């Protein structure tokens, strides 16, 4: 089995590229990958990235077959990338906190449909651990910690927030972050809208805002100075026809796919910002966090070395598990043949069974030590030899057991 990843992100494309790569729901895509031959898979989709991780015999061929494109990461590079993502080192806003929650949800979604096995469980658990360590042991997430807070900082350059009326459309995680950032920045008045009114009411109560019905957004727009959109709509919810009053306002689109039609940016008085334009405002944050980023990178390297050891031990466990299953089957077949041919008391049967167990343990002691030593040293060749020597990857592994049982039967017959 090998690990590979395909990634489309803010580093390699626009928000439209990310949207195009996120055209399939994560759980559905994980099921597709498993049905196509992957043994493990998980998919991470956010407003700035679409990442697919696969464990399979030929992961690149499988990903190509399903039409999953993007930057290619194989084996170690895929591990390096995922740990950097969890640490916040690959985000538009360096050190942003939201990615950890998104990663946890991606793993939970994959687990729910059977995509998380021993390899990805080890890898993803380590990635989350890295993210937690980086944020607790460095100052990488001080100040601007999310796209929403970066957007509010950008908005403050275009209008006085203390005198402004703001409307946040979308009451999910990003919408909540935007509301909290606006309140922290001292916005004058805050409205919250969402297709499900109950969610808007809950968020408004948390941040001290006012609720507006989703259907009433068009009526409210002429009175607001700042609009932040963060919905999950597959099509734009705002277009130029809804903002024709020439009022000076800032519109920030944090959604992916886009909530705001591009023609809004051509309107007189409207300043439109989207995920792509947020890259500019985050340069200052990126520069100020270089020292913290270096500390975070050191943690990533340290944890990556530990992950390598864990994966080697996992490979050893897989080989030894197959070896011990083979030995147990062989022992059981031989023991059953012997017990069927001999008339033994219960005590004698127990003694013979204990002897068989001890014999197998003794015979496997040396191979077990050698396999574990090879795994810790990263000696893939020895692991491969062990699997070949004991025919652990054979399609039809019953010949050895059958041969042992036949030989034992011959001995007993004599």
C-alpha cells in the first residue's frame, strides 16, 4: 500500500479552481475512492483548498481514473504537506485556527463511511496533534487568526466600522467568525441573515446582533455599509441588480463557491473583496509571524520524525500480524489432525495444545525481533523479504497449511 494526495489550494489556483475541485461532497468522494480500490481515503475541502488523500496499491492511477486533479504529493511529501496544513503554515492567514476544526470534521466524515484505516488514523491523529502543539507552544495564532478577521481588517480600511451598519449573510462557522470579528472591531450595528432563521437567531444572540429574514436581505441592502457573505449556496446570492443605489459600501465574499457575482465589483461605490484579494491583506500578518512560523516548522519536523517511526511500527505490525495469523492457522490445522487421530484425555489434549502454542512462539521469536528491528531502521527490503519468505502476500496461502496437516497425518498413520 502507498499513500498519495492531490491538492488544489490558494497557493496553486484561484477560488474558482478550488470550487471546481470541490464539486463532489466529501463523503461521496470517499465512497467513490473506496469503491475504486482504495483501502483508505479522506477528503479535506475548505474555502481555500480541496485535498484528497488515498492509500492504495497504485494511488496515482486510481486518482487519475476518478479524474481528481491537482498538485501531486507522494508518500513523504504528502505527510509533510498535511502536517504543514494542520500547523497553519499553508494557510492564507498563517496560523489560522479554523483549519484544525475543518480537519477534524474531514476525518470524522471519512471515518463515517469507512475511509479511515490504520494508516490514515495514525497520520491524521498526528496532524491534529501537530496543530494543537503549534498553537499552544508558539505565538503563530496571535492577532488575525482567520479569513474572517482578515476580511474585517480589510473592511476597516474602506469604512469607519464604529459608524457602520454591517450585514453578515450565513450563520455557519465562517459567518460566526465574521460576526465576532466585527463586534471585536466595534461595528456600529450588526444584522445576521441565514436561510434557516433559527440559526441566524442563535448567532445573533451570541454576538448581540439583529436578525433579518433571508427573504428580507434585498430590502435591507440599501441601508448597510458592509456586507459579508459566507453561505454554502452553489450559486451567487448577490448580483449587481440588487445593489444599484450607488451607496458607498464594502462587500466581502468569504464563500466558496462565490456568493457574490463578479459584476458587483463594477458598480459605482462598491468595493468588492473575495478570497483571492484577501491574499494581499494577509502579507503583513505573514511577515510578522515569520519567527513563530519557524518555531512551528521545527515542531512539524520533530513530529514528522515521530510519525515516521509510528508508520514503520505499523508496517511491522501488519507483517507480524499476517505471519502470526498464518502460524495460528497452520498450528490449528495440525493440532486438529493430531487430536482427531489420537485418543487423549482432556488433560493430555490441553498439554498438547500448550506444547503447540509454545513451539509456535519459540519459532516466531527470532523473526519477530528481526522484523521489528528492520521496521525501526526503515529497512523496507528486509520487511519485503520476510513477507516473501513466509508467502504473506500470496493469493492462495493454504498450500503450506495443507502440506503440514498431510505430513502430520502420515506420521500419525505410521
